[in-house]
C-alpha cells in the first residue's frame, strides 16, 4: 500500500511544481526594483543642434551620415517590388515634402531633404520648408508640431500590406519607450494602445517584449534595468539620435550606460548595418515561420526615422521574412535597421487608433505586451 502511494504523491508534487513554474513564468505579475538616478537631459541636442557623445563624436553616427550616392539602391533580380495601395497617403497631401525614398539608380534630392529645425511651414523662395509646424496639425495620416513630424503611408510589398511611418524629430528626447502600466517586471502586460494612451503617445509600435525573457539588456529612457546578457544583437540609441548595433557578447550594459545610451532594445536581429542587409535569406527568429507580421525601426538620416509594421497571417497579407523586411527597409532609405518583436505583437498606433491589421493567427485583438517604442 505504501509503495503504491509514493508514485501518487510524487506525481502530485511534480504536477504542482510544474503548474507553479508555468504560472510564475507566464502569468504571475512580478514588479522589480527600478533605478532612481536622473538622466542628464542636457545631453540632447535641441532643435537640430549637434551634441557631443561619450565617444567625442558629434551629430549622428557615421552610419546615419552615409552620402546619398552610397545609399543608392541596389536592385535584386528576385526582389519583389513595392506597390502603393489605393489608401496610401503621402506627405504632399499635408502640404509638406515627402520623405526620401530610394529605388533603382535614383538618389535623393538633397535640396528636398527637410531641415530638422522647427519652422512655421513657410518657404523662402524655392526652398522647401521643414516638416514642423508652430502649432499641432493633425491629419488622417499625418501629425506635425514644433518638435515632431509623422507621416503614415501604406504599400503592398511581396503580397503583404506594409504600414510605414516616416518620423522627423527636433531632438531624440521625443523617441521614447514605456513599460506596461509604468512598471518594470515580469508578466506586467498591456496592449500597445493601452500603454500608448497611458503615456500620451502620438505614435507607437510594440517594443521588444523584454518581459518574456530573463536575459537581454533593458536600458530605457536612460535608465539601466537589466544587464544580464543574451549574447544577441541590440539596438542602442544615443542622445544625439544616432543608432548603433552592438553585440552583448562584446559590449557590457554598463558600457552603454557610461556612453549615455538613451534606449537599448534587445530583440533583433539587426536588419541593416551601414546600409547593407545583415540577415540571410533563411534567417529567422527562433522557430518563427518564414512569413510573419513584423515590426522594425530604422534611421534614414539625422533625426529622421522610419518605422515599419507589416500585416501577416491573414488571407489578404501573407507577411514578410526577415530578409524581405531588411530589403524593404533598405529600399526605403534606412541605413541602420533593427527587428523588434513581431507576430501577434506587431502593432502600429497613431493618434488614438490602431493602423495595422493586428493578428496572432487566432484573433484580431491586440496582444498584451511588456513595452512600446513611442513618439511623444
């Protein structure tokens, strides 16, 4: 009798332990201690002024200063072409210059590149005004004020609907991140739109879902929360607005903190480095399918960013591979680009509404996540 009880008791204990482990990992909310030091906001270059970084460089990193000729698009014979949809909205409709795009042997017109300095939208002779406005101007697919200019558009690329946001800032301090409910921890989650509204975001995309992992640097809005290494590639954003791809195997979190990094995102992989595609055709994230909803962020030029969210896992839109996403970011003029969490997490929020078709493969409801990247 005693012998027959032992396996039963052992099984109960094992089942209880497994249930607790699963709940602790995926359900039970745990809020961790947070740093209290203040970030030195004097590091930001206001209104387009250059600021010196910890390395002694000024302005954007060299990767964001690549000449237009060096960024000329190289066409690939088997690369699918992007086709604007009927609903595509361009900045011209808002009375401002369109963000530069590259294709074929074309190079951007330097005279048409908006200055990051705020203006009232007036032009001087043949000069094109910067995309900022003295007062907030909100359109269906655009937003401008004296520090932020956002233009949304939509294209069909490789049988996939792609949502694009061109973002111009007067200072990198407006490129922010936020945790769900303002808490750093595990299983602390909310939808992208909920987090965006809590923080007064104008525009937002899902972040790297740091809470689903125990490793990977977490440095947000200048504060270092987690320094355990995942050994992967991270995106570091500095107070001058520049991007740098770093590897956690060779760069410590404390080093990024010492360099006054403003944001560090740790999902990956890097899509573009120095204007070149840095992923292979077969490369994927974990066991993800080749075609997925995707979220990516890239830098085009000084304080000019591009955000991409692609629909996927729905009949109307198959989704993109990492290689297709990287190629598309390059086609749009990005010099450095980075892959964020995707799949059911991929969400683009703008002025109170969800822009893309959110899909986890089972539902069109937003997925609850740990964090967002936002403009506000």
